[in-house]
C-alpha cells in the first residue's frame, strides 16, 4: 500500500497541483536524501544491498513511497533518463545514489535525486 497518499500534507499538495491553484507546473525538483545508511547497516546481513537478497538498493528499499508520490501528484512521465551509481558510497552491489531526469507529455520536466550516503546534519 502506498500509505503516504493518506497523509493530509501530500493530499493538500496534490489538490493544489491537480486543481491548478499553483498555475501550470513546468519544473519539478524532488530530492530525498535523508536515508543515511552506514557500512555497519549493510554488514548486518549477507542479504542486505544485494540483487539476490533485496533485489535492489535505494530505489527499491527506501524510495518506493516517494516515487509513488511524485507520479501521484504530477502524473506519469513519458520518458525517464536515470543515472544510478552502484556501490558509489558503500561497499554494496546495488544502487546507493540515483539522479533521474523525467520528461512529461505536456512539456514539464523533473529531477529526482536520492541517496543513502548523506549523513544527517548535526542538531544544535
């Protein structure tokens, strides 16, 4: 279940976009990089961050809800160009850093950026 669709925050954003209250959306930028994972996290089991064990990395494990929200709010893109780095920041075989460029039939474009390599910012 894509449970984020039930969040009133995302429902309000979708209503603003779909209702046209923001005007024509021409460009979308969606960045979600708060899923920092340490090497110890990946070392906790031989199945983690493997094609056989999990079937993928950040796109499959951390991002499905954000990818769903992006298409639920703005529609399905017509074309996607993706750049995935496999084991860029961790000693793993699956993707831990992704940048995607999306093109829509109505001319709008989007970037989607995600990673498990950005450590959380210190809090005061």
